[in-house]
């Protein structure tokens, strides 16, 4: 009688050990989904700053022998070459050069040194406003850049900003035998998700914030040919 009880106890103990030490297999399931995303593309994948382009009408031949009082046609717009809507801004820089093409800020004539005045290169702009009208440009006094008011769609362009360049009649003999470049720089940022907030000053944010909620603006000016002609 005692032997049977002992055996039963031992067998029960062996079963318990077997269950604890074994592996339990049951019904399982899993699922996985891959969602591909692509970032916005631009016209030049090798250039991290691509996505906007300056397009203009400008005859280089007319600018080779400019004299004081002469006004040269130079129509400048900016084009969105990315795959997303953009806000665009533009700034101008005047660079004086001597006859060899070396950048200069001063010249000496007849023993007298003169500081070259960038204001004697007069840039005639158009489509300018101070109230942020759609399709116009607003000059921000904090960075001297012109901000286009309106979202520019993929492949579209801004209204014209620069209309002509003129050498002031006040330019004296110290400006003879010189050259100058008008450097036009266009910058753009996506017109979504408030990206403009870290890109523009408080003076401009109020306009861009309102424009972000609107549809893209179709330019009213005719597109300028790209490049010098």
C-alpha cells in the first residue's frame, strides 16, 4: 500500500517537471506593411540648393559699354523647379571690378582715392507693394531681400521683380574703365507646414502665413526667356 502511494507521488512529480521544462506551442500570427515615401524632388539631384531658378531677359551686348545715364533692360523673375509649392525671395548685390576683372571697392584716380558707391547702380523694380498684395514683392528692411507674396506652384514663376539697370548720371570720371556685376540670388522654401516661420522676419511672416492657407498664385506677367539673349 505504501509502495503504491510512493510510486504515484513520484510519477506525479515527474509529470510536473516535464510540463514546466517543456515548450508550449500555440496558434500565432503576424503582419507587416511597408509604406514607401519619397522626398520632394528638384531639377538637379546633385545640387542640394536646387529647386529655384532665376530667369531673365537681358542682352549682354547692351551692357558692354554702359555710360552714365544709360538704362539697360533686365527683366528678372524666379521659377519654381521643384516638385512642391514654394515661397521665394530675391536679393541683389552690386560688385565692382577693375579692367582685369578683379573685385574692387576703391579706385585711385589722379592721386585721389575714391570709394565706389553701389547706389550709383540704379535698379528699377516693379510689382512692389507695402501691404502684401498677392503677386507683388515686399522689401524686408531687416535683410534687404524681396519676398514674393504668393505660393509659386511647381513649374510656375513669379511676377517680374527687376525691370532695368541704370548707371546714374552722377557717376563721374572715377567710374571709367570699370565693370560691375548685378548678382541676383533667388532662394526658396516649401510653402507648407509653417516652414516660413524660421525663414522670414516678423515683417514678412504675417503675409506668408496668410498665403500658406491659400491656393497657389498664377502670375500675371509673361514668362521671361531663361538666360541672356
